[in-house]
C-alpha cells in the first residue's frame, strides 16, 4: 500500500522540492498551498506517476484545517508522512510590527502544525507508523533583527517537535525538525542582485560575501539536499531518530 504525504506550502521553493523528493520515492502527495495547488499536483502526477491531491486551504482557519483533514483522512485512510513547511514572515522592528501580521504568523507557522499533527496522529497510531517533519530554521536556535515572528515561531516549532516525539516514542511514529541555513529563495536572490547592482560588484562575489557572513561553506543550502533528508527520515534507517533538530546549514550553527 503506497503511503500518503501531506506537504504544506508546496507549490514552489523548498515545499515543492520536498514534494518532488517524496514523489520520486514513490509516495503519493497531498500538495497544499494557497497558490495554484491543482497545477502543481497535476505536474507531480504526470512526472512521477504517483497519486496527488491538491488542497488550497487557508491555514489561518482552524475550521478550514479540520475540514481539510477530515476529507483527506476519508480519501487516503491516513496521512503517513506530514511535512509542516508552510510559513509566513514579515520584516519589521518589534515596536513597528503590525499586530495582525503577528497573529497570522502564530496561526500559520505554529497553530496550523499543531492542528494538523493532532488530527493526523490517530490514523498514524492505528497503523503503527508515521513520520512528522517540521520545517525549522537556523533561527530555531538563534536570532536576527527585525524578524520577531519568524524567530519566535521557528524556535517554538522545535519545542513542539520535542513534545510530539516524546508522546509518540513507542508508537512507530517519529517527529523531527529540519533547520536549514540560507536557501536560494527568490527573495534572497533578489536581495543579493540588488546589493550587486548598487555596489557595482559581480553577483558571484556578493553572493560569496553574503553567505560567508553566515555559512562557513560560503554556499547556498541546496533545496534538493533538504528534500533528500526528508526522504531519509521516512526510511527504516531513521527509525530511531526522533525529537531531533537537525541542522543543514553549512556549519552556521557551530561557527
């Protein structure tokens, strides 16, 4: 029986890379996103020959999450693999931080994973197998200015992982946090391009300096490498890895 994975925030970037990695391993995919999930789900089905379901639910709404999960459990029997990847972030100093953006970050980055985990667990426990992977960040263990929502929620998700891991330790379920460093996201690439343009320096030089202040390797973290770690955690070799916060950060966390 093929397993089903739910990946949130999965139509682009890291979420899509993770969905592709799991699909490549033969896992059926529930692809969640607010932006064009149907198109991405159709594409995955065509490329990898797995079953896919598109879910375009607003993760700010507990009721919408509950409806989505009831539908998915009815259709799939269980969500065997859950990857809580969806995230929102806002850049502002604390005293200028819009309270509604704070509430949104708590809802999407923290409450949504809680609700999806609590609703997915009964069927996982019934099958005696499950994998829960929460996407953390280098900022799960350190801070940066003007990102209070992101630092707070990514720190809290590591705590949630520890709590879930303990409660599921004897049930065949594991729960871990992956903590990537700087990924080549459109926002970061645009930021570096802007710095290169304003300074008149080659993009490659600015990229190396930008990353060198963070990751000792001076390289971006590859999205495919994070996806490969997700696939590894879903395999038998990772049966005893649970409650961990695993860095994929080019040495940033030890520098």
